[in-house]
C-alpha cells in the first residue's frame, strides 16, 4: 500500500448558517487534500502528520479523521494546547472574511513530536506533503530542526511535495517567507503552486514566469494552477498546457487548490499519467467549488468523480 503523509494544521471551522446560528466543522489546507485523496483513491494510505490537544474538540476532530478513513498514527496529542479555530463572516454584500485564533495551537508544536523513532517510521512512506501554511505555523525556533528532518526523509527516498499556498498574515514579512520557501523548493520533488500565491509573494504575473522560477531548482514535477484558465505542467523535460472546463455556477472556491492537490497526488501514486492526473484533479476541484465550505459532501463528491 502506498503511503502519503500530509503535514499541517486542521482547524475547527465555524460558519454562519442563519442569525446567531453557526455550523461547526473541521478544515485546513493539507487536511482537505488528505480527505479528497482518500475519497478518490481508497487504496492509498492518506496519513495526517499533525498535533491536536487532549480536549473534547480534539477528540471530535480525530473521530472525523477516522470517518474519512485517514491514518491517524502520526496525529500527536499535546497535553496543554488545543486546536486552532477560525470563523467565517459574511457581510451584507455576501463578501466573506475569515477570523483566526491559531497563534497558540497544538499543531504549531509538531516538530516537538518528530523524534528520531517517528522520523524512522515516516521514512518508509512514498510522499510527504507540506504547504506554505504548514511551514508558516511551525514555530520559528523549530524550523532548523524541521529542515533537517525533511532532508533525512528525502535522503531515505520519500518524495517531498510542496504547495506554496501563501498567507501573508501568517508571516513576519515577505523576506522571511521567501527564505523558508527557498528551502522548500530546494528539497521538493513535486511542486503545485497557484499563480495567484506566487504573484503576491514574488510579483509574477504569468505561469511562464512561475515555471522559469521553479525550473531554477532541481524539481522533477512542476504543476502550476491558474484558476479556470489552465494548468501548466513540466515533467521529464516535457512542457504541458492543460485546459480546465470553467464551472458556471461557482458557490465557494475554498479548497479548490487543496482538492486538486489531493486528487493529483493520489492519481500519480496510482500510476496514472500526468495528463490524466491533471484532468481528474481539475474535475475534483470543479466539483468542490460547487459546494459551500472546504469539504464537499462525501457522496456528491464521489459521484462526481465516478461520472
Ligand atoms: P488555489 O485554490 O490553490 O489558489 P486555483 O484558484 O488556481 O488554486 O484553483 C485550483 C484549481 O481549481 C484549478 O487548477 C482548477 O482546476 C480549479 N478551478 C478553480 N476555479 C475554477 C473555475 N471557475 N472553474 C473550474 N475550475 C476551477
């Protein structure tokens, strides 16, 4: 059985459904990808690498991980910390805004749990996925140790996958982000950047610029997402431009890129060609944006993928 690790933070999500009533769920970029991968490729072991607390909400989060058939052997429990939380607010014009309480979350302590014995176990996996958000929430004092852990995994043959997913408010400044991203790009075997993220961070305004930037690193597989416009790929010296069928009725674009990543990686781990993997990933992302929230209903998603 192939194994992919998803390292990052899953949060408690609160979204308004009517006056003074909120709906509670769980979401976070790498978690969303782990869920969509497992729903699409049940034969792959989709494993979360994160930390939660010992509180009741952490118990509930783990129950949901189990319902989604995720592997939770590397979900660690911090004795004092609790999960991060975010709340979605919608103003009169329908514009959404997000408020976070995550500065002191359990997931920030992940490096503390990546002891040598755990890293030895992780080294038997096939892929290790991290995003720019996973990086941003690692405590600054733990980053050196984190990079050494990742180098060890790469040396052991685990393929490192990186989606830059840039969230300015999680970083001190752009210089700090670029430095951390440089370390990630150096180690990555597969990258899945969105044009929008990199244009905010590096000022790029085309997928061609993003591609040139990524090609300066030794990255085997480069997949650039550009909303409904196209997906640009580069692998084994072959450059590809893939059409995306635009969705007419977009409800909520949250986690489009996450669904894309999960399904793309699941397809590649299953031996599917790059072109077909991109097409499947685009169908998944196109399905997710027709539902509110990060995690689309399971049956609706699975049915759309089987069509
Ligand atoms: P991110 O969410 O990482 O910023 P994008 O906005 O580029 O990434 O979206 C990720 C993927 O979602 C795209 O590659 C595309 O397949 C799909 N997607 C996004 N917007 C649309 C849309 N309006 N219609 C169809 N597919 C879309």
